[in-house]
């Protein structure tokens, strides 16, 4: 069955119905077109309505011809042109994408779950998708483009749909939640991420809890028991998870990658993909969602290790050396969780390569210095980036072997390879632009492998 019939798209966009091809997929990148796709020609700058992390003068309309050459069945445009294939013209293609998403949501007959939080969103979404055999957001497509694109791609025959909702400015989550209209909303945690964009720390809490704007009366909010529920609507159901005795799902204990939970009156033991307390709490949220949906939580007790998404704590073993790739992003709480987990894992030596944490505002130096006590038992720490200098200075003061590098460059790779030996465990974690955007972990793995084979 086609993902979309042309007539359905016309109806969703309120344009004059006419004959056209069936659509098997949607894309906004002409380089990723597969035959049968609808190419949505988006502008590089969405204007003032969205707080885009980046803006450009590139325009998807310049790539419509390339999309058709690669097999696109049609294109959604708002700029006139002589295009070499079937097109639908709307006043604004980003608005059109949102309308397609609304139409897709309206035809879904399955449960929809939306996940937000300062950290762990992609891991939670991935674990839920595996436990429920669900359709889920690809990667971290959690913004004003990624959420509607994910919804518009959801098949009407999906068994469940899991969406990830993100933010870095106030006012972003509520519109996404209203678009998603989840049956179950999840707030994993509230931490000091994107702190520089909020007037006070409580603003982050309020923003995360605004996911409830998409819940119908009687809808379910799965909430970490450490999050203050002040201001929540009285017509929704709250199910808590965490370590508190009164929570519906309680984490009782963690040892390595094994954890014990109480779910109502039932006790379950589970393997925790990625290990550590912070991921054990993420799994607790998964259990809470399954329980809320009437699904046996035991379905998530033996999820495989390789479900941990790249860059979110996945373990890579290279010739008896382990790299913990947590390089996708970092904030003070997720950094603390990763360091705590590292200290508990068996290894000959433990090394941490820690990039600066960005978007923390004027309190950033203090947030970095506060990590130093968590590094006390490590064998070596490498700090990367100007913002990580306060951490480096604090480590030197407390006698932890440490070095500082300005960039994740060849000099840093040389130092990391020189420190590595069989039996070691190395954590790589920092803000997205420090390691992830420079493909640092893959380059480190290649260097370690090449050195070992020599």
C-alpha cells in the first residue's frame, strides 16, 4: 500500500484534486531521494516563527530537478518554476509539511508516544520502538522540521508510533506536542541543557512540561519523579518513574548492565543497554510507557546492547580496548551520569576525553568545575575546548592526571592513541560540535585499529 495517494495529499493540503502518482516516502534532501518519494522543497531559513539552530540562504527549490533525476515521484513547492515532474504548489512548503503531518496523525489508529527530556530522548525512543515493534523518528529528528517529517512518514498501518520532541529555546515543545497529539507523553528529566536561552532554570522545566499541551483530557504523562509537577493540568494522568517508593515504576538497584525494578506490585530484573544509573532510569521510563499502554513490561527486560544509538553511550571494542561513544551531546547532568557509569565499569584503566559543554550561559565555568570530583578516580582526563579549561584547572588542583587541547584534531588523536592500552576503557563525551560533528570517535577507532595491526 502506498504511503500517500496523490488525492490524499491534495486533500491534506487543500489544493485542487487531480490525478497523480502514489507516494512511497517523503524527503527534504534531494541526495537521499529513493524512487517514489515526494520531495518537499524547504527554504533554508524558516523565518521568525521557529528558533532554527542554523539558517542558510540555500533553498530546496534549487534541487527539485535533481530530486526528479534521482527518482522522485513528485515535489511539493511554493516557488513557480518549470519543474520536470508532477508538483503540488502551496503558499509555504514548511506549512505544507505540517499539514501533511496533521493529516497523517488523523489517520493513525495506533498509540502515539512523544518523548522529551534534557538527555536520553533518542535512547528512550529507540528502546521503546524495539519493545513495541513501533515506527519511530529517525535519528534525532526532533525539531520543527523533524517532527512533522516523521509524522508524515508514518504508515497508516503502524502498530505504534514513537516521536522525539526537542527544544533549545522557549516555546518550541508545545506546538510540536499539539501536532503529535500523543496518547502518552514522556518527560525523562529536566537538566541544565540550553541554559543560556532561558531566563532561569525553572524555565527549562516549564518548557519540558509543555509537552502536555498535546495530551487530550485523560491522556497520560510519564514523568521522572524528581521533576516538580507544579502547573500541570488536572485532567491528565501522571505516572511516575524513578527511585522514589511512591513511583509506579521504581528503580531498586543497578549493578553494571543489570537493574532491578518494581512495577506496581511486580519485581523485574532487566538488562540495561549501555549500563549505568542514567540509562537504567531511561529503561524505567520505557517500562512506565509499556505499563500505561497495557503492554507487558517484560518485553523490555532483555533488549540488546546494540540498540544504544551511536554517540549516546554505545560501547565499541577494538582489540581489547573499549571506547564508550557518548559524543553526540552533553550537559552537566548527562556528563555526571556518564562519568559515574565509567567509574563503575571494570577496566584496567579508565580514561575520559571530555569536551566542553556549550549553551550553558554565564554559569558555564562553574558547571565544568563541578565535574572535577567525579573524575577523582580516573587514570587520566583529557579536556577539549576553551570552555573546558575550568575543568582542566580544577583537575590539576586536585592531582588528577590531565591534559587540555583546544580542538578535536590530529594532536588530540595522537594523545588518545598514546594513552590507550589493552584492557582500557575510554569515555568520549562533549557537546555536539566538539566531537560528533568532526567524526572523532570513528577516526579514533581507525587509528587504534591501525596501530594494533601494525
